[in-house]
C-alpha cells in the first residue's frame, strides 16, 4: 500500500520543519523536508552599520544566538582588518561564552527535544503536558530505569539554568549576549568571575559524566537497532570551531564516505536554489556573491531553506561531523572518548553514522567542550587586554565561519560606503535539512529518511527519531510568516 504522510511541525521547539514521506509497503520511497517560514535577515541588514550585524543576527534565534554572535563577530573582524589581532583574553572569553551555550544546547537537545521519543514519561507521570500528545511507539525502557530518566528530564532543566547563568557571567545575559563584539569582548576576567564560572562548570561536568553520558548509553543499549537506522549521506563537513590562542578545538575538514579527510576551503561552498523559494538567478553561487531574493511562485520549490553544497556534494554537519573529523585527523582526546564509548557499546566507527551515533557524538562532544573550558578559564589573565579598537572601513569583505551546537554556521558580508552592501547566512540546519539541489540530490536529512522501514504509518516513530537526532533549528533557518498565507496547515505537535 502506498501512502503519503506529512509530519508538520516535526520539531518540538526551534521553528517549523515539515517532513513529507511517501511510504510504500512500509518503506520510505520518497522524502521531502521543508522549512515553511521565511527568514529574511539578509534583507533587513542591507544599508545598515556593519556592526549592527553582530546585534541583529543574534535575533535570528533565541536558542542559538551565541553562534550568530560569534560568526558575525568573526565576519566583521575580517571585514575591518581585525582578524589575527584579537587579544588572547578576548578569544578565551568568546569561547567560554559560546561553550556555555554549547553545553546548554546539547543538554536541551537530548533531554527536552529528543529523549521523549525513547523515554515513556506518560508511563511514569500520566497524561500530563508537555508529555502529551505524542506518538504511541515502542517505549522499551521500563520501571525504575524509565522513572530515573524522567527524573533526569527535570534535573536537566536546572543544569541548563546553570549553563545560562555561567554564560551571563561574561556575556551579560542569555539569550542575545552583549559581550561578544567585533575586536574581542566587552567584559574582562576577574578572580571573582572565574570562581563563579568554575563552580557551575564543575557541577555541569559532573552531570555530563555521571548522568548525560550514562543515559545516552542506557538508551543506546535498549534501542541498538537504531545504530542501523538513519545512516544519511556519510559525507561530513566541519568549518572548525572554538578559536583559541592555541588553535581550534574543532578541526576544519571534509570527511568522505570512506573516512578520508580533505582540507576545507570556503570557496568550494555554493547554494543551489532550484527547489527553494528564491530567484534562480542566484543559484550555484558562493555565499560571498549570493543574494537572498524570495520568489514565491516557483513550480518545483518546496522550502524556504536553500541547498548549500560543498564541491556540489551533500554534506552533514553537527557533532557527528566534528567528532569524526577530529577522529580521522588524529585528535588524541577525541579518539580516546570515541573509542571508549564504542567499546562499551560493542560498536565500530561505522555505527556512528546513525540515529544513535548522532546522540552519542553530541554527548561526547559536551564532555570534550566542558573539560576544555576548565583550561580556557585557567588561561585567562585578569588585567590584560580583552579587545582591540576598530574603525568602520570605506569598503571591505568578511567571512565568519564557525561551529554552532548544530553544526557549521557561516556569515558573509560586503561593506560599501561604510554600510552593509550584502549579507548572507548559512545555518547548520540549511546544510542538514536542505531540499533537493539543482542536480536533484536529496538533502542530508532526506537521504537519512529514504529507505527507512516504518512499522506504523499513523505513529511514524522511526522518522521523527531520525530527524530529531540531527537537532534541527528551523528558527535559525527560516523566519517570518506572510500574513497573506491562506493556509497554516493542521498542526499536531508530537
Ligand atoms: Ni537556532
């Protein structure tokens, strides 16, 4: 029997991603992921003071504003000729603010956006919001172990609050920190701030080591078939992230399906538009030349996301890409973390290309970042510079590429007559949840869904588990809704 199903929205928060799947004899034969709202920040930024990009792009998203603060600051640094001049304290405090957001985001993702696909909260607390409505599926963890996971759902809320407090010590507030600016940061280190940051960080590290990672392992053991589900395109991309005085924590690189690493060059990025609601005249351009021109009447278009490609290839971005990229480039700490976890699960590196592999990579990455943050705190030097002075140039160009919790994020800007002439943003979710490109290649999430066996088409647990493992952020990828839209669709949030 052939049937088309639509899950809209599929994301628990972070905007609206729609998934449409054609299922024939219980197997997904066709899949489309669609961002159903328009973002348009690129248009808002035209003609503004270049420094505004650092404030305004944070408003793209309340979940990942720190990623946009960082990418826009790098972008402006380059356009203003400041790249390479940022003081060590500035680099470290930028990284500590961003690191705090990483930890909050990864814990949010596992416990509050994904775990309810595996944990039977209703079985423990009954039919209470926010645990219903939901898809009825194979909830395999039972009894005391299940009740424990539900308790951790609550505990994780408190830990996330501590992450936000930690971010605010240097960043002023969350969301939309005020300290990461072009040239460095506006808040310097003091003994008092370092101590306040450290005790929270140690409590968060304890949670990651003794709760988050063991919970991911417990779920992995109960759902081991999900190491075989949602393999995806197997080509991974990392821009590299956390710029420290000693270099980058996450190495840039492109990893091919046979696990060979290639040097990353930003000139190889293009954005296809054939299946997106944007003018075809910009299709295939590098974001340093591209524009955002909405065109709502396009026959083959089905998404407000563009289709970023690397040398024309579909790539997956995110914790899996970063961990595997560092792993194949010989990073000793990542190799130890990954090998130890895979050993406990009795799985090989190939198993990482899966629903559970993405959750495991994210949990290990939380540990890597949290442990590294202790070293960054210790490297701070109270009283030394935190920022360099800057002047708006008559003209200039910049690119700010970094790694958001969800994957590679990039901002591109051209300055003309001391104003923004052109601005482009490519979010991680655009890489992962892109529609088909000009060569009709499905996007990374679409590829991960294709061929999946669905047990019950009224409760397509397999599909939501695959999509949510990518941690999509649609708020980042799209924005604004036309008041003239004639139909919003039927929403069933599950
Ligand atoms: Ni976001």
